[in-house]
């Protein structure tokens, strides 16, 4: 009897901490690109194997495990107030930090979601889509992807599935199906959170590069007025623009010209040619000029 209790306790600990730690070993039951994905996520502490070298890629995922993976992969953090969390939710479960993080980021859980029950593909997509949006605003191409089994799922989650398909965070099978009500597997979740993290990282890097690719010049018009020209260099096509948002004058005779970077209109077609975009404003010559991106 004592032996059975020990086995039961060990099983509960394993199911709760399934995704909480990382190991230095690679998984022997994952090959190809999936091996690279799981190794990267394991190194970052997003996933852990069932054993030292087994990931069990086709294993089913619970709601708690799925949310934990999303939160960890995207670096979402909550207030980490254990006492306050316990007051509103009872005792703290192993996944309380992930639960707190999605609450603090305004992420809604889907209908019939169960922390300790299985999570479907459409439920996972709904949470992941919101989590990505909580990290920033991303321009989207307005296209519709035909999902052959869309009628099998909940229409409330179809928009999330469409956006994840457009962002190439997930994909359909060779029959054009997503299988929205199927239980999420461990490897499917790993692929999606990996792609989501890469999507966010690449867009943040592009944003930083865009900020570095903006400079200004000052041209004297007359004794009183200077023309300030801001240039956004080396954009992939003319859809990437720039505009002056406002000019702020300080007591130190400094004029700060705030600019906004403009994204392409998703309804327009642009020639694929490297382009420098420009915008202008006029400032009194008594001021020295600085530029800054409007936050």
C-alpha cells in the first residue's frame, strides 16, 4: 500500500512539473527540425522531457502545461504576488505564475478551458494569439486562408487560427485541415510557441533596426527658419514611410522632433525596390534639433 502511494505521489509531481525545468540532454524520440526546436525550448526552460531523454512528442497536453509553455516562450511576466493570488484562487498550484501572467496581460481563457484537463488545438491557438498581441502591435496582411475543417470548430476561435496561419506560426496539413477540436500534442505546442517566439523576436529586431536607420538633416531657409528633413533608409519598398508626429520645444532652446514609422497598407501592392522615405518640418532657427521616435 505504501509503495502504491509513493508511485502516485511521484506521478503527480511529474505531471505538475512537466514543463518547469530544463535538462542538458537532447531527446532521442524527436528528430529533424523538431529536435532543434525542442532543444532550443529545453535550453530556455520552456519544456522538459518525460524522462531524461524522452520528450514523448505525441503526448497530450493539459491546459496548465499549454499556458505555461506560451508564457515562458514569450517571456510574459505577472506580478508574482503569491499571497494575493492565493486569496483569490485558493492554494497556489504549480502553474500559478503562468496563471497570474495571463491575467495581468488581459488574456482571456476559452470556453470549457480546464487547467488540469486536455487543451484542444483551437483553445491553444486562441490563447497564443492573444499572448502574441500582448507583446506589441504587428502589421497583418489581409488574406483569408481556406481551412477545410473550419466548420468543425468554434467560430469564436477561427480569427485566432487565421492570424496564426498568416504569421506562419502554425500550418495546415496536406489536406488543408487544422483539426481544431483535436487535443493538442506536446510537439505541436512546441512548434507553435517556438515559431511565436521567433516571430516576436524578429519583429522586435526589425523595429530596432528601423530606429537606427533614421537620421535628420537641417537646411537653412532664411534667418528665422530651418527645414528639418528626416530620412528612413533602406526599406524593402515604398510602403514603409515616416511622418513627423509632433515637435516639442524645451527651455534650453532645443526642439525635439518626434517621428512615427509607418507600416505598409495591407490593401495595396508596392514595387519591391529598396527605398529611402522622407518627411519634413520647419522649425525656428533659434532652436537646435534632436529627433526621437514617438512611443
